[in-house]
C-alpha cells in the first residue's frame, strides 16, 4: 500500500508530465500565432494580387490555429491536473512533520501557477487569432474598390 507522500509524488509526476507536454504545445502554438500576426501586419497595408493571396493564406492559417480543439484539450488536461493537485492537497492533511506545511505551500503555488499560466496562454492565443483576422479583414477592406 502506498503512503501519502508516495501518492503525492506520483500525482505530481503525472501533473508535471502532462503540464510540460501541453505547455510546450501551447508555447509552439503561441509562437506560430505571433509569427502569423507579424505576417498579417506586414501584408495589411500592401495592395495587389500577391498581397491579396498572402492575406488569404494568413486567414486560412488563422482559421486552423483558431480551431476549438486546442482550447478544449487544454481545458480538459488542466481540469485533470487541478483534480490531481487538489487530491494531493487533501492528502497533505494527513502528513506529520516539519516539511508537511512546506509541501502544502508548494502544492498551492504550483496549482496557482498551472491554472494562471495555462489560462493566460489560451486566452492570449485566441485573442491573437481574432487580431490576425481583423488585420487581414482591414487589409482586404482597404483595398476593395468602392462602387
């Protein structure tokens, strides 16, 4: 039978593995979005068929990057991580000794960091998608002849 400390360690390992994988994933997603926003800003004021084609490509990439699956999978994994951390926190109430309060504090800090950073990356990412789409739309609208 596992004791509380071993169980908490196992839960932290699971959360750490999942969080690392998804933070790397979210970091790559953010990098792609920032690069795409730079592209959109570059092509926004330019007129001509090449610029229109580039803006169409940027719009298509933004649609792909703005798909709901990134947010959905991240929220599900975040929920699982929060569940494991809360269970680990509940197990700390049974621990005795000098390090019990330090472990509990560390778990709370990790929980807050996990939730805040993950939500920040998701919200920031979807805001970037919306900004990219606005940039492309305003570039197309400015170049459309009025009748």
